[in-house]
C-alpha cells in the first residue's frame, strides 16, 4: 500500500472541508513512515492527533450537512461515529500493549477507510450541497 495522495476527485467543493481532508491525509500518512510504523511515541502521538482532528472535522462536516438538510445525514454521521470508535479502540489497544498493534495496521485501516469515505460518501454530500447552492442562487 502507498501513502494516500490527494486528488481533485476527492474535492467536495467546500474549501474548509477539503482542507480538513488534506490534513487528515497528512496525519494518516505519518503512519506510513518507518517511525510511524515502529516508534511507539510516534504511533501514540499520531493516534491522539488523528482522534482529535477527526472529531473536529466530523463536527464541521456534520454541521454543514445539517445546515443543508442532507437527507442521509444520520447514516453519514453513523459512519463517522463508527470510525471514531475504531480509531479509539486502536489507541486503547496500543496503550494497553504497545506491541499489540502496529502503525502499519492502523495506516492500512485508516487509508482504506478515508479514501473510500471521501471518494464515495463525502463527494456525494458535496454534489448535494453544490446543487442546493445552485438552486438557492436561482430561486
């Protein structure tokens, strides 16, 4: 697996959310490095930062969804909540046994989840939000 690369296909059409996605990718990619896969201090710090930034980003994204009356908001929020719980479980497992989980394992999970989530779920919301803005501009 390679580090996550931002592409224009990941854009949701909201500069703030796109920047948050870039930051999340940067954080997850730290676990791709050798120190991010093997150094307990780097893994712990990265997991803590990932959890904190994910909470920040999800709150902002969910606020945008509520504001635009996104019809699948509840399902999207459930995906966010599930990811947050999984990353917290990784951190808890790591803190209980520093050998019990590797940065590589967390990277693979997060890279897969984040890439799929942005490309599928978040871009779908971006299309909905942009269509709504167009309708409001015309109406």
